[in-house]
C-alpha cells in the first residue's frame, strides 16, 4: 500500500452571462463561421462585475467539497491556479479560504497560465503524499475577459471565464488508484509568444493578452503529444489504456491533432471548447467536472489530463479515478 492523492470530488462554476460568436461579431470584425472553423468555439461565459476569479473559484470549490462529502474545515491545503487573480496580493487562495470559512491551512496561488491546473495538481499531489496535508482543494479559476484587448479580434474571440475545482485526499491504496504520474515543463525562451503586456513591476498596469497564435499552435501540438508519451511511459501503459483524455480547451484543432498523434478516438476525448472557449487554468477542471457529472468518467477509469500555455509551460497527469 502507498500513500496517494485520490480524486474525491469535482465542481465548477460559470459566469451567468453567455456570449455567442454572433454577439462578438457586432463588436469586432469577425464571424461565427471563422471562429467555429479555426477554433471550434461557439460560446464563452463572461463575468459580470460582481463575479471574480475568487467568487467563481469559491463556488466551484463548494461544489467539489459537496461531491467529496467534506467540509471546508477538513481542508489542509488550498492551491489556486490563476493568471487573473482578484488582487496582485494576497493570493486568491487565501480569499477563497475566507469565503469558504476554512480555518488555518496552507493556501497559495500558482501562476502557470493555461498549464496552471496541471502545475497546481502536481504540487498538491507531492504535498499530500509527503504528509503536508490530508485533504486538498485544487482550483483553476480565471476571468480572462478582464485582460483581453476587446479591439483585437485575433485574441478576444478565443477566451472565456470560469472555474473548476477538485478535492484530493491522501489515502493508503494499491498502486493502481489515484494520481499515478505527473510531468511538468517550461521553456522560458518562448515567453514573448503568449504574454500580457503589463504587470505591477513593469508598467504598473494590468495589461492585455498578446499572442502569436500560429507559433503557439505549432508548439502546443508537439509539446502535448510528447508530454503525453512521457506520462504514459511513467505508468507503463499504452495510449490505448486511456479511458478518457481531458485536454486543455484552447482550440479544437489542437485537441484533434493531439488525439490523432496518440491514436485515440474522438469518443474518448472530453470536449468543452465549443461551450466555454479557452478558460486558461480553469479549462481542465471544468471539463473534468462536466464529464464526471454527466456520468462519462466513472470510478476505475484511467484519465489523462494535459495543458499547454504561456511561458511556454506544459504538463500532463495520469490518474485512476
Ligand atoms: O491556451 C494556450 C494558448 N492558446 C492557444 O493554444 C491558441 C493557439 N493558436 C490558435 O488556436 C490559432 O493560431 C488561432 C485560432 C489563434 C488563429 O488561427 P490560425 O488558423 O492560426 O489563423 P492566423 O492567425 O494564421 O490568421 C489567419 C487569418 C489572418 O488574416 P490574413 O493575414 O490571412 O488575411 C487573420 O488576420 O485570419 C485573420 N483573423 C481573423 N479573421 C476573422 C484572425 N483572427 C480573426 C477573427 N476573425 N477573430
């Protein structure tokens, strides 16, 4: 028996307002046809002023706690993956801790943009296995609408707001349960391919998302296929053993190309990009929650999570649910 991090519950939250491609086409020179054909995106949710990364993250966390049958008081570790924190500091994790009414615990944010949830999950997995906590909340929450240049059609149509959360608990289990492997990467020499042109220490402003889309696309397909190969080699299983792949939801073409490289049929891929667009660190836990709640992902399934984003950063995880 080994101490491992087990997935006990999932939750998610979306802003009230849903925006279609046609609605966006009234603001910038674009069309539903272009967006669907190039990205697969049809809708995204956009936060109202009273909806923040903190409130959405707290809502997702409450759902995950309920699904896990735990109280906020049981949680010893809260990690929030976000590139759009409520404030420069304190960490949004501490704000969510306060919103949940969770007593003294470990709480901090992780900044790895779209790969943030994979980074946070990997850190939580290590901390649970080494005994820093027994129960952890890992949250991906974003309000990218607040850092988009709404005049730039090349980026503003791609992103949406939302949050997803998981509860992980440390348990003594056999070798085929819980988080089985994680792999993380970063190559900072590409940091100007996808970035925000502002920040507290440079411009003193929040800034806007800037992206060289074609370059990001090219690296995404290569890096994701390679990291998926690494995690499957770590667990000693062929790609065919994967029951569900829950990819980062940036572009349906990237998701299709990655699945094809692995030889995985589309039926085993969880797809939400059409409904949510790219919600950065929230996209993987949001998609995971959807597939758990609609009954696709069941106890015993082998699930693979992957993401790639600004930095560049990328990563993957394999878990037996
Ligand atoms: O989360 C990880 C980070 N994000 C990603 O993984 C995104 C990666 N990149 C992509 O998904 C794609 O590169 C995009 C969806 C961003 C762009 O698709 P593309 O097929 O690479 O298009 P492109 O950038 O090469 O642009 C093609 C054309 C351009 O016009 P010209 O120069 O060919 O006349 C653009 O100006 O499409 C034009 N264009 C648009 N047209 C209508 C760019 N954005 C739009 C738009 N509506 N919203």
